[in-house]
C-alpha cells in the first residue's frame, strides 16, 4: 500500500504544482498589464519587478484551493482513463482507500498555507505594499491630504483639516481624549523626534463646568507617525491573525465597530482549509466523471471553485455588514461543502 500511496501522491503533486505555477503566472501577467497605466513616471523598473516577485507567496496561498481541486480531478481522471483505478479495485482495494493519499495531501496543504499566510506571506505583503505606494499612482500618498477623521484606540479621536506628509505638519487639528474627557484644538502640530507637538491652541476639560486654557506649545502622548493618519492603510485581508487580533482589541476597548476585522480574522482561519474541504466533494465526483476526460474534470473543478468562492464572498459581505456573525460568515460555506462531501464519500463505491 505504501507504494500505491506514494504513486498517487506523486501524480497529484505533479499536477498541483503545475497548475499552481500556471495560475500564478496568469494572475501576475494580467495584473501587470492592467497596472501599467498607473505606473508613476519615476517608478523603478527593478522595484516593479521585485514587487511582482513578492506577490507570488500571496498568490500561492489564495490560488492553492483552485490547484488542489483541479489536480485532484486530473489525478482521478488519469487513474480512470488508464484503468488503474479499476485494477486497484480488482485487487480488493476500495476506491475510498485508494484516494486516501489525496485527502492526506489536501490536509497537509491546508495547514501549510495557514502557516505561510500568517508568517512569510504577511511579512512579504508589508514590503510589497510599501513598494506599490512608491511606484504606482493609484495608491501613492499625496503630499498634502485634507479633512482626515481618524481614531487612535483606545483614547483618541482626531479631525485634521490638513496634513503635509513631506513636512510632517498638521494644520487645524481637533483632538478628543476620552479619559479624562478632554478636547484639544490647535492651529498647528509638528512631528518631532517621535512625538507630536501642538502649537497655538486651547485645552478644554469637559466637566460639568468645562474649563479651557490657552497654550503656545503642548506635547501630547500620541506616538503615531504622520503616515498613520493618511487614507492609505494596510488592507485587513493582507494582515495575519496576530495583527488582526491586535486591531480588534484596540477598537473594542474604544467602543468602535470591529465587524470588518472580526470577519477577516475568521476567514483567515477558515479559508486555508478549503484545500481539504473541497476535496471531500470533488474526489467522489471525479471518480464518477473520470471516464469523461480531463476537459470535463477541468470544467467541473472551475465550476465548484467559483461556486465556493461566490458563496464565501456573499457571507463575507454579510459578516462585515453585521447581518451574520463573523464566525458563521466564515464557516457556513465550509460546513455546507463538508456535509455535501461527506455524503458523496458515503455514496462512493
């Protein structure tokens, strides 16, 4: 049985890496041609090339389920078309036992992508995001931004009329601090040696009888850099579990809505296991349709993949808007496919 397991696993991995590299190449080339028009004039060609190289780990993770599904179907199709699966069954080895190496490989891939997404991929995403800011106009940060409203959990809420990133200056800033309730108005603020210094303003203590005092210069305990206040931020879907949990903790203490972050956190946990869960359904179907060839297998794989991702996209939106609890939003699609897969395996000869 070990020889058979190794043989089937080898066939599966051969298809898996082939399709994974193919899908990554297609996505990279497509994004490159789409993004060519948004390149800045001063963009570095070497940095742009490096940016797309850094996209590969992220694409490997998100495209892995597609490759897993189609590779499973191609492996089953190959075994059926060459009558190897029939020969295995003649030797009194059930089809369920024969495809066990595929399920094992899918489970290992699920845990591997989960680990990669929260370690290497997260770090690479941070680097690639900074490179994109410098070289692509679509998310490049303007030197001056206006009318910025931002929260700094757990204590501060700020309104900034104007922010000059190059000079590291804010003009006409309004700051609310919740403990103790305080309102600070300042004409100007400067980022100097790791702290913010406000100039020409008033400090109001919001008690039953509000008291205000004028100040020419005031240091406040906000250590966020000027870039923190820009409208460009690191996307939650590219964070890891630890970073998302940190944001959730900060925003919860401040009383802000954390639905978006909680939903992304749950999807960070559930999404990698699509590699294994979808196998539960496609492998039994692959055995049924194996004689129809690789074309039918490829079409079936794409159909199931898009069906799964459309369902998860729907529930992700519902989770972020609060219609469904984040945990259920992330796991409903998986549960549906687990049930369908378990039934298909039960019926599989």
